[in-house]
């Protein structure tokens, strides 16, 4: 007689139930994973947008000073021309 035994095979219902549990766990974990990755990418984008916003604020302040000085100079030149014509 042969001493070899047949390997024990799992029932199809057992395979399907394990597959179902695995898919359920994956389905429940996907929103958590997506939220974690989404928040990570959102914070990365916000980091760079904050730097760009700060640069734009500084650029705006610099241009405002330049326009103020040039308009002030233009007004002083106009006042000197007006007094020279009198």
C-alpha cells in the first residue's frame, strides 16, 4: 500500500469567504489610504503655495513702494515746473 496521502484541499466556500474578507478589508482601507495620501499631497501643495504667496506679497509691496516714489517724484517735478513758470 502507498503511504502517500492526498493533500487536503480547502472547500470553495472557505476560499470565497477568505477572498470576501480580504476584499472587504481592502475596500474599508481604501478611503483611509486615500485620505492619508490626499492630505499629504494637499499639505505639499499648500507648502509651495504659501511660499509663492509670500513672494507675491513681497513683490506687491515692492511695486507699491516703487509706484509711490515715482508718483511722488512726478508730483514734485510738476510742482517745480509750475513754480518755474510763474
